[in-house]
């Protein structure tokens, strides 16, 4: 079995505009038809949902982009074709809830999967193409460690 090269980089987002610029670069690497699993790790308030919103906007999603905190999943059609699904597994008490919710079919289909709190679905998710570890920094900044497929990580820098 051949595994794609894994790369890691570190980023600093001093503000939301910097996070938005990263989202724009990542959206370019994901086009024309995004098909990847992206995990977002970090404490409450780290900016995981904000980054997902910025990425979906960069991919052309119009209208309201809701947090999936209560629905667990919010689906989006992408204007260039394809789909994106935004997950928030925070409320899962048992990783088997992922299976019970019927997400196996969603993850088996092509499309972009953006997963907040992936550790709450441990052992159920497929291997991620990209992991973002977001930490609070002094002021309003964020420190980000990104690891995953070389093409996606390289696009972030």
C-alpha cells in the first residue's frame, strides 16, 4: 500500500483576516471538486467553526453557514460542484454514536468533510487528509499546527 507523503507546518494567525487568507489558499488546493477529510482540533473558542466558515466562503458557499453544534452535521452544496459536510462531534458521549447517526454513508461518498472534535468519534472516522491543531495565542491570535497530505499542507504556507 502506498501512502501519500505527510508534511507538517506551523502557522500564526494574528487575526481573522490571516485565518481567512489561509482558508483562501486551502480552497485553491481543494478545487475543483473537494474530496478530503479535514479534522479541526482545539479547545472551545479556538476558532474551529470560524475557520470552517471562512473555508466554506472561500469555496463559494453563499447564505448562512450554521454551526452544527446541535444538528451534529450541516451539509452544503458547493457552487463549482460537489458537496461539503461540516460536523461537530462535541456532544458525542460514545464514538459509536457516529455509526448510529448514519455517517458511514456520508464519509463513503465523495465530498469535503470538515470535522470538529474528531476525538469524540475516535476509531470511527477515516484517516484525515489534513489536521489543524488550533491554539489560543496572546491577544486575539492563534497558533496552528497543520499536518497531513503534502499538497494540502504546502498550500497553507
